[in-house]
């Protein structure tokens, strides 16, 4: 059914392009090594995480549900979980195919703070995170900032400007958020693809800089 | 103990998700994650269950477990358990990525790719 893997350029719209391709790879059944990279988009409820993902994803954002059970909610902190948890949280995610060996996935965190307990699954194995902050509700992003700082997960802050909200300069937002000077803070309009690209590149560059600094140490 | 009747079943909850996995919530392979890449290997089989067969059909090109879950419309945990069974049965191979192993070259490729979007 599926044709050969379509790397960058075909924009990877899997279902749309796959059938149209000649299936030269159909006889080979040995796995081709494709590495995935997970990036996390975090921030408070309604800050534009899914909009951010859809701005750069080559597929319309997909939703996957994680059915939360007491078992998967973290063994160390049983106090958080009383009795049987039957919550289902939905995570939106998108994909950017880098080339035939590398795929990036962008996962939006479930918005509400009460779902922060499932961030462990989400952030385990992640390369880095973009924390979206809404200048009208900056404190909504504190949960994410604290979490990533505690986990030593590289992150950058994208300040999402909403129509009608006062445009605070980045230095002021940085101060209000209390993030350390080495954390990049950029303006980010989640509805604007170029703006989202800048935020994403800032994160990847930040990870790059941390890596190369560690190598030269 | 409880005199109340259970709530009437709706179409949506008629098959509870983990019924598909025989009630198991953990995969035989605990390294499987939402971003683990999965690909079908080996010869086609006709002895697989409905969900398993769909996954095998879906994974001829490498794809993440999260996408499998979305495609099948099952929770992530269910997809992980079934994929684990299929890996153990030799139908699928997986590639797990450790972010520590992502090299500078890969980061450069990612940056270039996003820039070109």
C-alpha cells in the first residue's frame, strides 16, 4: 500500500503522497533505521500550543490519548493519586520529516496544570521544549518553567502576543518570568509560521550550543 | 454493596480500551515510548488479531507509536502493548532514540530543515 519513504520536500503528507509513488521498496522487509526526535511544546491552557504545532507540522496535528492509571502516574508520588485515576488526557502532536533518517515530533503538553503529572512520560527522552507564555497570564507558564528547570531539559520561552494585549518587550517578560540569562526568550506568534520557525530554530540552536559547549569542556 | 445500576453502556465505551490488550497495561518491552519508531519486518502473517493486523499494515514505512495510536484511535498505552507483542513476535522492529545520542550534525540538519519550511 505504502510507497517508499518520502523525505523532505514532499512535505511528507503520508496518506496523500504515499499511494502515488511507485512501490519499489515493497520487496524489502528489513527495517530502515529512522531516528525520531521529540520536542515538547508547553504552556498554560489556551496559550496556542496546538496552533504552534500546526504552523510547522507537515501533517494536520494528530491527537493521541493517554489513559491515565494509577500505575502510570508515577510511583514516587503516590500521594498525588488517591484511588483509581481514570482521567484521559489528550495530546496533540505534529511531525516534521528532516530527511530519510530523521523525523522530528512536536508534542503539545496537556494544558491544565492538573495534568502535569503526566509530563514525565512526555518529557522523558525529549530533546528540548518551547514554553509558550501569554503576557496576560504569565504565571500559567511557571509550572512548565519550573518543571523543565528541575529536569534539566533544554528549553526556550516563546512569548505569544495576543491581539489587544499590551506588547511587553522581551527583557521585561524575561524579568517577570525570572528565567536565567542563558535561556533564550523570543517573541512568538503561534499563528505565524515564520514566527514559529524562529522559536523552533532558537530551541534547536540552544540545544546545539549546549551540546558543543559540553563537547569542548 | 451498590444498589445503583451501572450506567448504560454507550457505543463509545462498549469495548474498553484495554480489553484489546487482555487487560495488560504494560508492554513486554518497557523501552517503548510514544516517539519510538516502528517498522514492519518479515513475511506477511494471517494469524494476527484485528488491531495487530492493522498495525502491521500501517508500519511498512517507519512511523511513531503515537501516530499508530492516533491512526487506530486507541490510547497510547494500548498501542504500546500491542506493538510490544508484535515486536516480540518478530513482526515489527523498533528504533528508540536517546536524545543524548543526537549529534551536532543531526541538529544542524534539523535547523536547516525548519529554516526551509
